[in-house]
């Protein structure tokens, strides 16, 4: 009975922390941005730059470069990626956004450099970008026929006209999503809430003054679709991660993650793949493990996969994009994370 209570407490504690620190300042703006992308962005524009007909290196570069400036956790980024996907983006570009935004956003890189040094931050950036290209080509290659049919159906439907007011609103939503983490890099959480509240007022006032009721209703309807599909799975996944974390002994990590072997890199990748890390929390965690003897290769693998994917992320991706796409994506990341950590272990020493 005591074991059951301990597991329940671990899950509830993780759920409590997640809701308290991430739902308000991260997920609400992310869901509204996703709904806004589907409602306001011209599908012809999305298809032209990120669709399957666009040049792969060009669309992948735009997706990776844009993701670099999006400070988001593995769960927060799902609504945004699914927004551009349903708006007409190719699967490669959408999944590059899913990967790069949490794995190598600029804020996490700066923070990593301040804690772990320039060597680790350069390795993290280069590895994330190279992995993103592989992810893009793998997803396009595996689901090529399905993607052609999907984009053709989107092109035949009526696209939304994108006005200057819509562009401004989307930029305000992006600013609202990023502002709490960019403006308040240190300090108590309530300061982020204040920045978030100011952003909410700005977005709400602009939307009410520039959009008619029908347009706002359509936007909120699309937003609610993302909330209804994704949010329950995120909560369930976070609860399960809390249970896993409560039974995973620290001594095991210290014993099995030292050195630079393939086994150590794989174990670090798997720990990162199932455990939820809010963006930037991975750096101090990895620093602690390295001080206890964790090798640089496994440390890099955990830096990438920790914030990049998680068990809640798996569940939500499967719901939004389908089980097959989720399996291909997650397995690709696990293989790449293991190889990158293994190779980096010999290069970084």
C-alpha cells in the first residue's frame, strides 16, 4: 500500500508542478497560436514555403531556422507544429519544428552555455540541426505517398485570405508565447505571469478591435480543437512520467551513464525520451549528473532528447499526427540521439 501511495504521490506531484508552471504561460498561448495559424494563415503561403512541393532543403532550412527562435517544451510545441501541418506544411517541416524548437532553441542554448560551457552548447546546436535534416527526410521518405494525397486535398479546398491584421495578430501571439521566457530568464514564476498577463491584454484588445465576432469565433473553435485533442494526453503523460521518476534511483544513473560507450549513450537517450523536461531545466540536471561522473557523450544525448521528446510528447503526437508517424519519429530520434551521443563521447573526450 505504501508503494502505491508513493507512486501516486510522484505522479500527482509531477502533475501539480506541470500545471502550475506551464499551462498558463506556455500552453495557452501555444494553443491560441496554433488555432490562429489554421484560421488566419493562407494555406497557399504555407504550402508554397513548407509544403511537399517546395524544395526540401529550403523548406527544412526555413522550418529549422524559425524553430531556433521558438522557446518551447516538447509538449508546448505540438499545437504550433500541428497548426502549420493542418495549414498545409509538409510533414518534414512540421516534424523539424517539433524537434528543433525544444531541442535547440536559442534561450536553452544560451543557458546551456552559461552552465556547461561553449563546447557543449556548440555540440548541442550542430547535433540538433543535423538531426533535424535527417528527421525531415525520414518522415518525407516514409510518408511520401500519404503526404501527396493530403496536400492535394488541401490545395483543392478554399484557402484563407491572409490580411495584414491577421499577420499582426499572429506576431503578437508569437511574442506572447515567447515573452515570459525571454524577458524573465531568472526570478520567481509570478514575474513570468505578470508578463504573460500583459501579453494577454495586448492580444485581446487588438483582436477585439480588428476582428469581427465571426472571425474570432472561428479562431477559438480551432483553438479548442487542439486543446480537446492534446491537453488530456499531456496531463496523462506527465502523471506517468512522475511515477517513473519516483521509482528511478539516482544511484542507477550514476553507475550506468559514465564513460563514452554506445550503451551509456543509449541509456541516456532513453531516459531523456521518456522523462519530461521543461525547456532549460535539462542543463542544470545534466550538470549535476556530469559532476557525479556522467560522460560528455551521454550528457549531450540527454541534453537533446530530454527537452526534445518525452512520454507526454509521444502520446500527443500519436493523437494529432497518427500512431505510425509518432512511432517513426520517436524511433528516429532515439537512434539518432544514441549515435550522436556515442560519436560525441569520443570527440568531446
